C-alpha cells in the first residue's frame, strides 16, 4: 500500500526491462538437399542420444547432407560459452555451414 489507510497499492512489473532488440529471423533455406548442418549443444540434456537420431532422420529425408558435430565448437554453456559463442560466426562462415541445430537442456 502506498498509504497507511489508503486503498491504493504500488504495482511492480514482474519482468525486467527488455535488454535485447528483436531481430528478424534469418532467411530460410529453399531446400536442405546437399547442405552442411552443424550441431551445437550445451552438454546438458541427451544431445548425445538425440544427434545420431536426428542425423539419421534428416539424411533419410534430404539427399547429400553433411554434418558437423557439436564437439567441433565446444559447449554453448559453462566456463567457455562466451568464447564458443564469440567464435561461432567465423566458424560458420569458414566451414561453409548452411544450417545450425542448437540443442539446449534445462
């Protein structure tokens, strides 16, 4: 309450102020055929089980796919995450990666 005998209440918004600008999504690929797909992972939840399944399913659906495993990049969570994320754009470009699948666990 704002006053001892007042029926007015101070209101606090439960979310913090926005700190990141919303950006438009990247252009989607016309096809996945013949593309290079990279996997990113935070080492937290079952990526070691999911990535092989995802590779198998994507390869069955699209021809000529190649994959770059998460261990090439390092974990996107933890002590090295800032370095891993800072290096990511350069690695994506130099490795000619067309698409990225990022796995995160909670």
